[in-house]
């Protein structure tokens, strides 16, 4: 589709042609080398104002119809279908990705990786808020294959403070774990410096 895309929600520098959006989707899946759901693609691209929602939905439908993408259901029927790149889609990404602005491609991949890492963290680590008579309890859990690595509850007087704890924990559970371990064991040197976890070190 070569018509101008709807521009609602698209920031300056974003894509405003349907064919560009199709190339970007192929490029994104090519770079990540894994299937993605519509929500994942949508969150990654709309979060940075790179495309319009309706044009993205149309592009994905067209790409499946043209054989650039395939759609498959996951084992969990509650989950969305995954879009996978075909050989034709990979060829399109390799051939035409150079026509897209470098800034758009970099933002798309970085945003998608960030969104997927966040979802992975939230699926394996939990932070729930319970209302009590005198305030709020935040239950924090870092899961592992066997026993949980960390399980603790914090009392916070206000809902806003409870949500801040929840958000900070989910943004970097490993940093929380290292901090608690360092304080309780007194072994600051072995635990290491309390610096934020680098997303590049997290495997998807």
C-alpha cells in the first residue's frame, strides 16, 4: 500500500507511508530474530511515535497475505498469535532496510528490546500491592527454577509510595536482590557494586 499513512500519533521523523511501515516490521523481526505478537510490535513502535496504530494493523495484515509474515497460535490459548518472518520477509528486510532512516530503525529495535525485557522481568518477578487498614503492603518476589531467590513484604503508608516501590522493583529486580544481599550479609565486596542492570546483559 503506497498511500500516505494516517499520521495520528506519529511524531516528527516517524513513518508516514504504508510501505515504509511494512519494511520496518520486517526489519524489526529480522533484528530480533524471534516471533512477536501484535501487542509487542504495537507497544514498541507506537511507544516511540514511529507509526500509526491503524496503519500498523493494516501493514501486518497485508504482510501475512503477501507471504512476508506467518501467524501462529501459541500453546497458551489466552496469548495472542505470534508473527514470524518468512524467507520473503527476511529478503525484504535485507534488501530495503537501507531506505529507512537510521534513527527510526535504532529506536524501533531499542524500544522493542526494552518492551520485551520488561515483559520477561514482570513474568518471572512479582510485585503486588495489598490494602491494609493503616496503609499498603507491597509483596516482592524474585523467582528461580527452584526456591524463590527473594521473598519479602514492605509496608508503605500511601498508595503512591507503594506504587513507586512496585515500579522500581520491577524495573530492576536484580539490583534489589544485590542490595538486600549486600546489606544483610555485610559482604559488599562479594556482592558487587550496586549499579543498575544493563539491559544488554539480559537474554531474551
